[in-house]
């Protein structure tokens, strides 16, 4: 099920967050959390397929794909508040779901907030648990991964080798160009994130060697589009990055941070935020401020999940359907 707003002047469509929806409707839809959505690459065009509650895939096209990958986000190892006193356990459940896929993913993208307080012990635990995933993991930091005295030094020591600046990098896999962008350093609550001039220059240089026909997947922690300004759910200079990406035929932008699924399609660019594995957050503007949202214990796993990505020829949009960890 997808709920789309009417096309704007820019041809954008937004799923789950729409001028036609009130907050009650939005909360009902965002309660689909815990999604398992399989993304695979067949012919270079992204499309998502639903996983059923047991973690299986019913679509034979998805299973026939030669390439799929998983997004996991917002693990918050070390969090211990009422919203979820056992985030390690729910992370392990999400990993169990990935390990049960009928086809092993080619890679995993972790879109930040691996830890909650950037402690060395939290990074150690995360490395041990995430090491049980069935494929290589590519990381970007969340703002919670840069809280150490070195302002992200511990993250960069573990995951920054071979990267540029504050950890940005790119790589190719199965004919797809992946770009990891960093927008959490100098984070200020309630303010837009920033990419910065150095990273934008690097991005322009990186894209100069990428043909317009090549599919691109961008992943970062903070949303690269404005979801809710009063809470800082945006990246202030992201429009400069988006302008560089418009000429490409298929661009998928994956973010975390807001712990819920919201999707926007603008031309050939699909923006998608993921739910976390630790705890839910309120819908935009549905609470005085963002932060961990307590729900009844028997409903928690319906708010937590993963995104699994499949691509098939001839469809540029993502058909987002959700299943839960419960």
C-alpha cells in the first residue's frame, strides 16, 4: 500500500506524508514499522518487494534478481530507556530476519546511529553483533556516533579507513554506484544538517566519472530532503547535491534518523527514510519534540524494522510494502 500526495509543480510525490493526510492517518501508516522490503538489481532499475511476516519473498522476479541489498539503521546500542530497554535484542531479531532471507544479500548499508553514546564498549558490542550479518556492511555515522570527546574520532578509527574528510566515500557493485554522504558532524538539535563545501566538491568530482545511465544509490543518516523543519529533519545544503544527481536515470537516496518510513519520488530520484531497530519516533509535528516514543510493549516490534532493496527493469518507483518484526 502506498499513499501519494498529488504531484507538486516539481513533479514530486510523497508517500506516507501528504497534505491530504491528518496526523491520525499518518500515525496509522507509520505504525507499519518493522518493514521488510527486498530491493534487488535486475536491469538497473530499483523496485521494492514485500517480505511476508516470516521473512520470505513471494515475488519470483525478486528472487531471480542477481543483486539485492539491505538497509539497516538506528541500532542505538547502549540505549536503555522505556521506549525499548533491550535494543540489542531487537537488533538481533532484525539480523535474524535478514539471515532468513531466501537469497543472501550482496551487501548491507547501515545508515547511522550504530551506538547511542559513542562509547568504545558500544562500538565493540555493535561490531560483534553486526558481524553476524551475512554480507559486508557499509557504514555512515549518525549524530549519536559522534558524541565521544574526539567528536567522531572513535567512529572514524573503526569505519573511516580509506574514506575522505569526515568519512565520505563511494564504491561500485553490480553496476550500481553507491555514495556514502556524511551530514552529522557539527550536529545541532532542531537545526538542518549540513554536507559542507568540501564534501560537495568531492561529490562533484566523484560523479564526473559516473555515466548518466548508471544507477546511483546515495546513503546518509539525516534526510537529504526537508521532512520537518522545526525538528531539523532536513539537510540545509542538500539541494546542491540533488542538483548534481538530476541527470541520472535512476537515483535512490536512503536515510535513517527519523525512525519511520517516509518516501518521496521526484522525477527519477526516490527518497526513502528507514525505521530503526531500537525505538520509534513520533510522526513529524505529532509531539512537542522528536525523540524515543514509548508504545505498548506488545506493539513495539511493529514499529521496528529493516529495508531490503530489489531492482527490476522498467520501473523507476519504489513499491513500498511493509511487514513487521512481530
